[in-house]
C-alpha cells in the first residue's frame, strides 16, 4: 500500500498552514510534524506523536517503503535490563565503559531506565520475542555486556521489531505516509527549521513539506566505505541535510567495525553467533583474542561474559588487525580472514537460535556452520557519531529534532555496544516526538511566506542545475569509488595523521569535482541516477566530517585508533568533536565537554580476571 497523501483526509489540528507564495513555486504538503525517515526511529516517533496528540498531522517521509529500512536487517537483538542479577547500574556501567567514557552519562541513564519499558511495549504491540522454556522472555549474552540482557527474536530481531512498529503505525490515520520521497534540503527561516523539500520518485516532481517541527530519523552512513554491512540506502542523507543547515555533526570519527562480516559480500553474521557460544580462531586454530587482553580461554560453548569472543567490537576488530600483521590469519580470495567456529553448538541450537546466519553462510559463501568454520573479517557497521542532539533529541536548530543512528545524543561514545542501537531507536524515537510536541506548544505556527518560498525555490534551482549539466566528465560511480577507497585506506580500524591528511585533501578534491558530475539519465520517473548523485553529495559531506574530526583527535579511544597517538588522552580529548559546515571549505572542528555524572574515566578491562 502506498498511501498517497493526496488521497487521504487529514485530521486537522486547527492551524491554518496554507502558504500561497510557496505553493506558487512548488506543490506544498503541510503537517504539524514532518518525520524524515520511516525506519525504527521514525516509526517509533510517529506512533508516539499520534498517541500523545491524536489531532496532529504527521507526515512520515521515506526514500524507501518503511519495511525496507535498514532496521529490518538487524539480527542479534535489543538490550534492556529484565532479569537475573542484572541492574540498571550494570547496563549503565557496561555502556559507559564500552564507549571509552565518551558517552554523555545523563543520556545513558535515560536510555537504560527507559529500555525495559520500551521492549515490553513492543511485546504488547505483538513483537514475538524468543522465550525460555518457562515462557519468560529469553535474553542472550552480547559483546561488552557483562550480564545477559539482549532480547531477541531468533536472529531476525530487527525484522520483527520493524514489523511490529509498522503494523502499529497503521492504526493511526493521522500518520500520513509518503513512501519513496527523497528529501533534498531542509528549509530554515528566521533561525528555525520549517520543513524540507523532497523529490517524489515516481513523478520526479519536487514537493515542499512545511511543518512546525521536523524530526530526522534517516539512519547511518556506512556506505561511504566499500566493505560494509549497511544497506545501499545508508548514505548519510539526513546527517548531511542537518550539517548544511548549520547543525554540527558530533563525534563523526568514531566508525564501528563489526568483527564478523562475510568476506565476499560484507553481510553481517551477528554477534549473537558468539553470544550463543561461537568462537574465533586464527589459522593455527588458536582462539587468538586471549593474546590481546581478552583472555583467559574459556571452555568451548561456555560464554563467560567478560572475556574472549564477548569482548567489545572495537577491541575484537583491533585484535584481528594485529594478528593479521603477524601473519596468523587465513588467506582467502577475498583477503585475510579469521574463522568463526560454531560447530560445537550443534544443528538443533543453530537452527533454533541462528537460522538466518546458517542460511546466509550457505547462500553467500557455500559454508554450512553446522559442519565447517565460517571465514569472516571486520566490516564497517555503524556510525557512533551523527547529528548533534541534546538528551531531549533536540538539535541546536530550533524546530529540528533527530533520533536513531543519524543522531548523536550521545549514548554510544567512542564505541557502541551491540544491541544498544535498537533500544536507542525506541527510547530516543519516542523522546524526539515528546520534545517536538513541547516545541509545538511553545512556537508560533507560520514562517515568513516570502522567505520560505525563496528557500524552496533555491532547492529546486539546484536540482535544475544538476539536470541541466552536460558535457562534463565526472561520473557518480567514478567519484564514489574514489571516495570509498580513500575511506577504507585512511579511515579504517587504524589511522595515522599522515593518512588522514591525505584523505582530507582527496575529499576536498572530490568535492570540487563533484560539481561537474553529469547525469546520464535525464528522465523523471524513478531516476536512480539522480538519486545516487544526491546521495554521493551527502556521503562526501559526511566523509569530510569523519576525516577532519579524526585528524584533529590526536589520541586513541574506542573505535578511533591512531598509530601516531596510541594512548587515550583524557586531559585534552575527553570531549565531543563537533564538525561545523563551511560550504566550500573543509569543516571547522570544535569541541564540547562530555557529561560525566558519576563514572569517572577508568580502565576498560575485558580480561575476565577477578579484580
Ligand atoms: C546488518 C545489521 C545488523 C544490525 N543488528 C543490530 C542488532 O542486532 N542490534 C542493534 O542494536 N543494532 C543492530 N544494528 C544497528 C541498527 O540496526 C541500526 O543502527 C538501526 O536499525 C538504524 O535505525 P534508524 O531508524 O536510525 O534508521 P534506518 O532503519 O536505517 O531507517 C532510515 C530511514 O530513513 C529514510 N531516509 C534516509 N535518507 C532519506 C532521504 N534522503 N529522504 C527520505 N528518506 C530517507 C530511509 O528510507 C529509512 O526509512 C544492525 C545494523 C545492521 C546494518
């Protein structure tokens, strides 16, 4: 069902939105709150808005059908304290330590407090969480989590969560969906965000969404790397839109590598493989993580939560890098790999807990985990950084809120713990909705019609200019290849000042050449050539924010490891980086203190030794 907005009867909130001047330029669609993105965070925000204030008009805008959002691909599960000897304090400590003390601790407190309520809410909306034999919700171990607290639905957790949210959203007529609309520019007037422009893909027409508040929930930007678990839609669009509108991108240098991707496709084999007891071997059959501060070795299949394969992702990926340099990895046609061995779990457990993993390993690699170890290697997975928001999910631009992977609130600090992201989408998706409501209560309705019309006109003119170019030599595919290779070469698991400086220079050059990109397809209907050109522009902006922030951070912390500054430097860098847009120039990097409430920076210990 593509619920065309124009066919639905809006539930009016009584505010008169008509803006004749904008409508003269572009077809205009009006809402109280417009949400950019219909993945987990966007849908959760939309439901919260509709529940809290049924008379609101909510526009939910997405470049893909909601169920195709990346949340659908999440496998392992969502963290929330529920049982055993776990506590909110444990979840807090694991998250803050896992993030190498770069998390804002007030935000982490909010996350862990709200998490159980959100996960139970999903249960009530129909999410089929996996169960223990006694009928209680099952939880599994996850990397860096020292207690079992990851709720899961086999290894299709994201699919079930997204489906639950999507079907729940259908109950609310006030949520007007605009599927397959590509947002291009935020509209800012008088220091406030008033909406955005978007291309309706099936007609190629640009439309203007005017709203009293905007929530960006547009997901991550992993596609700026060539080898990634991320779906093709994760091109950092929302991050780039906010950045160009003057909102800083925070902590962008922290890019997460997941240790276990299939070496040929980058497809993720979830951390739940290790949570359920799978082990990582080098070519000598050694569980090598014990050689990198994640020992001692534990019996096969017995997950001891602090150690070995359940170390945090940054540490496990870095251990791979070191062991690879010692020549200990297994050479394959796709490069060096380690082996993920799950054979000892047995067919019954693998089929019950990891059916998708088995399917994918067989389909993509021809390896059955029941009978053989699976070659895997680290793969770009997640952006810890993103649009600067406060604990209320508000950005510094009034009227603009952000939640989910595109936002940096920040609960993930320098390294996200697996299974905290799905929880974050729910908790901060709802929080963004509540903050937007508070904002609506306090804000006047209309902007300056002339200024809004001018902004919409500018967005349309930029699109026309791109369409009108001819005879230029630069192609989207060519520039994208140079971008992704540069990122892999210089902004990977380990970085150096020299490499990052080279990356910054290359990206500046690519940004200049991007102005000469020519479209081959000049038609209107589902013009993917056009969309990919726009996505490339977004990735270039995000990539510059990553490399400039990484060059300026002269320390090693979490997922940001510098070969030339190998130690964590709390005296100078216990601070968030803020990449600020400067048009044709490289971003300016500013800093803000981390919020520390009760956990002073300490040593990250995953050795499993009793202290
Ligand atoms: C393979 C994989 C497995 C994962 N497993 C787990 C896990 O087990 N546990 C966990 O906690 N986390 C996991 N993660 C991370 C987590 O799934 C993501 O961080 C999260 O789902 C992102 O959700 P989101 O709502 O922020 O964005 P998405 O689900 O990515 O949705 C983004 C939305 O924005 C829309 N959009 C983007 N740009 C535009 C534009 N220009 N115009 C209009 N619409 C736009 C898209 O159409 C989409 O609807 C996994 C990630 C991957 C890739």
